[in-house]
């Protein structure tokens, strides 16, 4: 996308002195009409598990909003209309995480719970951001070796070596510049926000309510900053630091602290006497679990284990990435414990989690890197600076081994065309934040930065619970109740509050 500065129109007024003075009046400028709201042709969704009530459509959006009548892309949108029209009060948009999450799929997953909780108060809507799912996508044409999650996450090599990370990051950036085209350059938070407002117009709604999770909280916060008059009741679930100088880069760096905050939950679970019954007890005392996992990962760095997936061994970085994934929900603790046990057993054959067993689709890999690289300028790739950062982070946070501060393709990316939005306290006080005290991806320390930026626009409910993404899935009854009450009645806590287990 290209942004052009606005140019002032200069009007030359020619005057002539004759017998009488002439007054010349410029004709008023003709305002360019706003494009008409697009019409949505709703039809039953055909993706797997879609409930009968879920409808889908295709929303045309400009490739470049500075050229609204130019080339159009497609954004897949979805809705489930209120089953109690007499109770309906508005439209709630479900904003997925990521970058890379599908709003259409998330609506499918959460439809029953939302309909039960909200009792018909809203039509439920969502969309796949450009680059995702059934929306217009792009590809960087990456080789399989560059599309494994442990490659895209830029885990350092054994002992913190980053030479391969530098080479891969440069290779990915060059491939995306060569193959991604203008579509990939348009995959930005700013455009997702514009697309969301175009969706609002197509729905015929003056205002939207929203539930954004993870990266979706940043999208929601930017929308609320750009279009405050179009926001009704706004929920930000699991927020990160919105500092415009460190968007995305700061989120990744904060994962080191997030892992340290969250690991005690796993250690307590893995040493609980109940684990004797299911055969998953990893140690007797909680303080023994972290050294066990760290030393096992180091051993796998030296001697990867053959797995049930041909050609894909379990490496130290594979174990570390599996741990990060397990942090998101307590339900994932047991599969990770089984992986640890199989890796420890000389006669065992580890079973890789499916997200580590195969390369990510080219379209999904492109989206994972493009948004964070397009949104904000990253530091240049100085090998020395990154090596020092990785070494320091590895020493302080051994569970993440320097990955959160390592080099990414963004350091070799084209300069972003726009600056990130600064989130401020300028706007209506209609935001409820929900935050886990021990979140591995958006730690409380980062969420508090979002809270500070929003000022009196928001109230924060902090949940005494580990995990990521809380409402209707990974939180507790107190947190769920606070969000449901806000969305259905408009009532928020008078001040920031805590929810115990």
C-alpha cells in the first residue's frame, strides 16, 4: 500500500482593473462522495463444524485505502443472528488473535458459549483478516525448512548461536519481497481496522461492540482509537503493551517474562500427588521441574530424538516450543508431560504435537511474519547486538533460551508505509480489560501498559489464573461473569478489580 501526502489545491485568481472593480469568488470545492457501503450476499457457511445458524459472505475491500476505487481484495465475513430479536441490542464482533487467527473459525468455536452467555443480546459477527483463511491471501514461496514453527519463531541454535537465524531471516524477507506482492504489503493492523469499519458499514450498524483476544486486543484498541464514535461495549481479553515504538517486537520480548510467570503452574501440576495416578508425575518437588526441562532440552540440542513423524526429530527447540504452546491452557499440561517422559525414555518414541510435525502452509507463514514486519520498523540486523541480547535473555530466562529477543525477517524488511497508532485516553469510557495474572504470551506487565495507555477509558479485571485468552474458555467464573454483565447490561466494576479462583 502507498500513502500519498495530501496536496493543497492552489487557485490563481486573475484580476484586472477596469473602470469598475470586479469581485471574483471561487466556486466551492466539490466533496468526493464516500463510497457506498457494499452489499453482503449471505449464504450458509460450508466450512467444517459450522453451526446451521452461521452465515458467510464476501466483503470487498480496497487493496489500498488511498485508492478506494482501485483494485479490491476479498475479506471473508460471517454472522450468527440473535435468536431472540426482542432481546437484541446490537452487534458484537469477535476479533481473533494472531496475527493469523481466523475470526470465522473462532465464531464457529465460540458460538454456542456466546449465545448461551449473551442470551440473544447481539448478532455475532466475525471476519478473516486479509491474508487469513477464505480472505485474499499471499505467499512468500518459502521452502519447507523455513516454514516449521521452530524456524519462524527464530529459536537460537545450541549454546545461543544465531548465525543460522540471521541467514534464515534474510532469506525469508527477500522471498517475501520477491513473491508476496502488494497483497502481502497490505497485511497490516491499520488495514484490518479499516476493513472492520467497512464491515460495520456493510452491516448497516452505527456502532459495534467487540470481544478481542490476544493480538485482537491490539486491533480492538486501534479501532477504538481511530473510530471512537463507532464503539459501543468493548472487551479486550489478554492485552499486550501497545507502545508504538515496540509493537510486535515488545510483545515477543515480553514472552520471556510470560514463560517465567507461567511455569510455576506447570511445575505444581507436574509434581502433584494426583500425577501418580495418571503416571505423569515428573518430579517430587516443584523446584525440580525447571532444571529437568532445561537440561532435557540441552540434551536434545546435542542428540535429537527420532519421533513417530518420519524425518522430523524432537530437538531441544522442539521441546521448548512445545512448552510454550502448553502454557496457553492447563489442559495442555498432560500432553507436554507425556512428551517429556518419552524424550527421557531411551526406549520411547516421542509423538510430536501436530503443530510441530509439519511445515506451516506458505500462506499462513507469510501472514505470521508480514503483519508484524509491516506494522513497525525493526532495528537493523546487527549480529553483535542480537547476539548480546540473546545471551543476556538466555541467562535470565532459560526456558525461552533467547528466542523472544532474537532476529526476525523484520530486520531485513521494507520500511513500513505508516506509523503505528498511539493508544491514548482520548475517547469514551466503554472498555473492559480482562487479564490473567500468569499469561505466557501477554504477561500482566504488558497488559498493565495497555491499561495505563487507556486511562479512564478502561477498567481492568485481573484473574488469578494462568493461561492465555480467558473469557469463556480459560478463565474462571468471576472473570466470565464480569464480561457477560458488561456486555449485557453495560455495568463495569467502578474501579480495577481482581478475580480469585
